[in-house]
C-alpha cells in the first residue's frame, strides 16, 4: 500500500433525497491500481434507486463492484433497468452502461435513512491522476529532481493529452516499491491500454464453439457476455460493442473462424469490459 486517503464530503442534496455524508477510503497498490470504499449515509424521499456517475474514466477499468446496505450485501444484477420499480430494485445493485461511461446503481427499499457501502477497484488509477493533482503527487511521492518535475509540469501545460506526468508518476511509484523490472512491465501494460483501450495481460479468455452461421450476437451469448441476443442487439445498436477496438455496427455481422489472427479476437463491452474470444471449430 502506498497511500491511504480519507475524504469527508459535506451534506449534499440530490433532487428530494439527502446525502448526509460520504466517507471515501482509497487504497493505492504497488501497480497503480486503487481499491476504493465509499460509505454513504443517505435518506431517500423519492425515486427507486441511488447511483454514482463514473464518466470519462479514460483507460481505467472498474472491477470488483459490490454494495452493502447496513452491513448486508445486496444481490448483483447483470442487467440494470433504470426504469424498473422500487420493488424490482430493492435488495439489488448493478451497473448501467451509458455512452459517457457507467453508473453504479443500487436500489432503494424504502424512504428511510441507511448506510450503503460501495467498494470497487480501478486499474491505472495513478496513471489517470487529474492534471491539477499530478505535479503535487510527483513532489510528494517520488524522488525525481526539481528539474525533472518542472519539465513535467511544463508538459502538463503545453501537451496534457500526452499524459507524460501521469506516466512518470506511475512508473516512479512502482519502481520505488518493486524495482525497475516491475516498473517496466507496468509501463508496457499502461501504454498498451492507452493505445488500444485495454491490455491483454491477464485478460479473461473464453473459448467459443463456432457454428457455421454464427453472428456476433451468437458469439456474445455463447461467451456469456450477455444473457440474450436481444440484449446483444441493444448494445450493438447503442455503439457499445467493439472487436479489436473497432466498433461493431451490424448486429448480424458474421463471425468466421479464419477472419482473425490465431483464430481469436478481443470483444469489448463498453469501455471497461474486455474478453479474449478463442474460436473453436
């Protein structure tokens, strides 16, 4: 563990609901990944769900999402219907994927005060440090020279899109904890994620028995990426599915065994879910 941050938010109001307090603990690991826990003390007055917007995540990937209400773990729903009723959402949580990113959702069971605990993991957290914070972090958490930090500060002002300061922060943090070899590996993975939107290092792999007339919807169902072809169609028509970083626009796109190098490809659901599909005859 490198950092342990505790953030205390003031009372906030969302519509007629009240968020009394949010405690946030961010535990940053040696590879730049962050394990995050938020405790919400809230009182509902209307509506059927609470949700947290997670937009513009860049190449961060959110995993291990879990929600507890008053210490009791809720049940995860793989498809979250934002239009569902309170009775349909009570006791459940899930993720709503939108074009801007995703929303962490959890149902209301009544209009009383409750404590909700949200926990999740964000990969590449250090790499995605906000421009306004990264120079401060370089000064505090690395041993870079004053001249090096000033040069990186200049790069943030003139070419922020290159994220040189963030890459330097991630590299130096890992190097100081685990040495240069691990830092070089982490840098390679981060660069792959930055260029393609994902890294194949440690990616989940699924073998799919391909039939002659299978299309992309069939493959998504066989890979358990979706529960039905109708869900697959909805995601494709909403520009939520990619193959090897290329958007899929046709739900009936044929998938052929010989169309892909090594008979495998990476299918992405939104920006955060990536699975390597190995085609089997």
